[in-house]
C-alpha cells in the first residue's frame, strides 16, 4: 500500500507579510492542503514553500506523527485524498450533535415535520443549557433525565415525540458518519439502545354528538355586512372540512385551482404525501351544500390557490389557528361551553369518522379509505387504480345524516333509554333507602309502593334521630333493586327538612 506523504509548507504571504502554514497531503497522484493555526514570518521561509521555524516544525511534525498513527490502523489504499484528510483530522474530535441536527432538519421537506424536529432539538438544548450539544455529551443518564423532566412537566405527546425525533437524527448520523468497513467510527456509542421512550397519553376522543353538530352549524352568530367575522370564518371552514370527509386545514390551504374540476377535488395529503408510496393521493366529490362556500372564499387570483386563505394568512399554521379561534368563540360566547368542552377543527374530522362508523355501520377499512389514511395493503395499492366513488357515497351519507335528518345518534338514544330505565319508578319496584349522618347509617328502609324517590326520602327523614342538631347535614341514598339505578342526595336540617 502506497503511503500518504504529509509535509508542512507555505503557499503565499498575507497582506501583513506573514505566511500561513499548511500540511500538504499527497496520495496516489492527488494533493490537498490542510490549513493549520500557525503562521511564520518571511525570515523562516526558504524556496517560497519550505519553512525553518523550529517551533512550528515541531508542532506540525507532532500532528503528522499522530495522523500517521491513525492511518496505520485502517486500509486507506482506495480512499480519495479528501477522505484521508477528513479521517485524520476529525477522528477523536467531539462531533457536534446540534450542528448535525440543524443540517438534517433543513433537508426535511414537510414544514410541519421539520417544525416538530426543531422543537425537539430546542427543548433538549434548553434542558442541557447549551445550543452546542455534542454526541458525547448526550449520555444515557442525561437523555433519561431529559425524558423524565418532560414526564414531570406533564407533556402528554412531547414525551414520546421529542425523544423519537432525537433518536432518529442520532441513528441517521451513525449511518452517515460511521464507516465500519474503513474503520471510521466518529460516533462510538448509541445510548438509545438502553433507553425506554414512554408512550404518549391517549388522545381524548374529540367527536361531537350529531345533535351538538346541528346546533353548532345552525345557531345564529354575529355577522358583518362587508366583512367576515372570526366566528363566521371558523364555522364556514369547519363546515367545508366536515363535508369533505374531515379534510385537514393544511390540505384546504394548499388546494390549487387545477385541483378542482368537474365537482371533484384532487389532492395529496400534506402530512403523509412524502412518506407513502401512493403519495397520499385522494379525490373527493364536493357536496352541493358547501358549493356556495367555495364561491364565497374563492381566490381572486386567476392562477394558483383555489381559496383566498393564502391571501389572508401567510402560513397554514396561522390559517388553522384563526379557524380554531373562531370555533372557540362560538363554543364559549354562543353555546356557553367551558374551555375544556371547546371544539377545534380536528373535532369535526373525529366527528365525521365517528358518525361513519357508529351511525352508518361502516367498517374500519371503508372509513379509513374515505379519510385518506394509509392502508396496510401498501404494495397492492401500487398495482390497483383506485375508484374513489365509495368514499364519495360515504361522505354524502354522513352529510345527509347531519344536515338532513334529526337522528340523535345511537349513543344519545342509549343514554336516554338508560335514563328512562333508571329514573322511571313503578309501585312494584323494590327500593332501598339509607340515611347517613357523619358517615353512620341512622335510618334505613327497603320496600315497594313508591312512585318517586322523594317519597322514600321523606319516609327516611321521619325516622331520623331527634337529637340531630339544626343545621346539620344528612346524606341519603336511594337504590332501585329491580331495575338498577342509584341516586344520592344531601339535605340540611332546618332547610331541607
């Protein structure tokens, strides 16, 4: 194997008269100069490239000896000169994780995905107290501490998503920066092999009941003659989304004029088009009920976006945020809901899926297809030309169920039946009543003949001990032993009895 020749040299003087010192690498007819941190004066330069400064020569020769020792452990006969220089000058250095991660994130094509990775990087940098993380500084202990901090902070989704993002960057770096065949191991350990990433908390079901949907879409809201109010805007976009199979805000924002033809929209789902073999392509027929909204929010431009959303908001995130603001205002100011009960644009997608499955009796696969979810039959999908008409028919059934019927839905019917079953009392039903004072049973009765729960409570009150002082609070429990049902009451002596 032909040896690499390394020699300290200079090339040309700087404006101040000093010469920068380089190490010249030569191998297989290739040459490359590596710049050092040293400079020499013209007094120590001979023949325009040779240097005689003993201090600088000692420094350079020490480097050369160290680098030659590194090369002696690998077979570099087929390497290019740049690979040799990169190897000897970087092995042993602490590789910057922060720098690598930012370069990796910059190459991610989808803005939302890139944003999630960037949030994860910033979060771990804040925890570690530096934006110059190295791979060696991220140990098993420090990474576990970071994950534990998110659990303590109550991060429901980030405690899983952020570590997954960081782990993915780490694994990609090991593939890119390490070359075991050549003996190049810049990242020597993988702590993620010994780290257990917690699962994110289950997302609360955000589906809205059919009757609540009808109230949301039909209740009067403030309007303006020449402008669209936030409430009106939020409800209109929610209606468009719901009537298009729960279409995402990002996909509505990205729609182009050429994507809408013959009453059908054609689009690729922004969230997954880069990671699915079918590019998440979908076609959905536009129901007549929302065609006026298509005209209302039509873009003024002859080419480009279908809707005017991109003219009103610079990014899909700001568009979605304003839609959710309008929806929340309706929930709180018009419907009187608490913050915990607020809807969001995602609630209407959940509602569409719930109605399709629960009320229309469709199977999971049919619902998933209509919502443009990825299929388990990924390879088969590449062979078959899809017919989207089943999704159109399902979507129109959901729209008809909400806007052209008053069916309360199976869940609400079951709730009403359960309420009637437990609340209705017959004289033939065996009831048990119990009174408690300071946690102790002070009166009890079990018999039939009552037509309502109040009659049994009144009987228990008559049997309470006389020494219970005025102002004291007594608890009552009534149970229907035949039909089920349990009710609890509390009365204060002097007010309730």
